[in-house]
C-alpha cells in the first residue's frame, strides 16, 4: 500500500467545482500516522466516549458549555501534530504562496483550531442532516480514517426547511485493506458552512458512486476502487477540527482576572 503523503501546492488546486468553498485533499496523512491516531483514539478511557443512538464520539479538550463556550485548554499533542501544522502550511491561494497569512485559520479568532470532535461510525450508522451552528468559526477541516464514507450536502427551500434530496455528495476516502486510496481531508468554509446542511445516510453500503454523482470524483486518489459504484461500509472514524469562538480562561471562572 502506498504510504506517501500528498499535500497540494495550495487549496485552490483542490477546490471542488461544486459546492462552493469546499476543498478535498487525498493522502493527507500516511498509513503509519493513521494507525497511530486510531490507536490513541481506541486507548482513550471509556469515560471519554459519549454514546449516541447512531454513533459515538470524543470531544477534545472538552464538550462545549451550555452557552457554546470552551474553557481554554491545550489540545493533546497527538491531536496537534501532524494535522494542525499541515492545515496551517497549505496556502489558500496560488498567487500568495509564501505568505504566512494565507491559510485556512489565519482570520479565525485564535488563528488555529482549538477543538477536535472524534466521531466513530459503524456500518449502518450515520447522522441526520444538520448545521454546526454559530459556536464555531465557519471553517471545518475533517480527516477521515479507517474506511471511506459519503457526505451529503442539503440546501434549504424558500421557507428555510431542508430539501428532500441532497444537492451534492462528497466521497471521503480513507485507507482500507483492499484499496490504495489514502486518508483524506475535506474542508468546508463560508456559505457552505452557514447556508447548507450536511449528513451521512444510515446504510451498510454507499451506492451510486461515479463521476456523475460524486462531486469530488476527479480529485479522488483512487477512483478505480469504486468502479463497481459501491463501497461497503466499515468502521469509519473522523477527526473534525474547528475554532470555537467563545473561549474562557480558568482565571475568569474564578474571578481572578486583573482589574483595569
């Protein structure tokens, strides 16, 4: 299996034709890095997991508060490296490759992700179409591990209700025993974050896979692996990196902040 990492020169080179403001990077991490990440996730104590009806998750450094805030706490080292340096080192635009202020999070409040949500989906599991809400800066970077899966993007009708059928379907690759594709990175930003919903169908097989139905087909690392038009589900783990807008410090909680 190919264990190379293949980062683009800039995000403009891997921008999806549709939907707007989406980017797809195949082979974002190596097989060895994937195994190390999965081992760290699986080694977490049972108390770290939150079990939901159709998936389970871990939140780092913690879940958000009832007011959508986060207590300032550093992310664990294994969640930082290599993913965050790579996110920050891929320029957005090809006409400004050398600029240090040309990455995904350069305009976010903390100029870097400060929160990671780990979701684990078994075959047959999924998540209803939803919006992530106003707690985060409108940039989402999701790394897929273990197995591929299809993300569906839904628009809204004139009354603000979710449309019945997805407007776009994005195949997120990940390594698996019989395939050569790598662990991918999907980035959604701007209006795609604020104006659309996203979800994962509850199914044991992703079907109707091809250049006419998968909008990132031409950016896939190994489209030949889906020549049958199907992809049986296996356990898929995702790491979603975002910047939480409201961050408080322990000194604020204890009333120890310096007075002006």
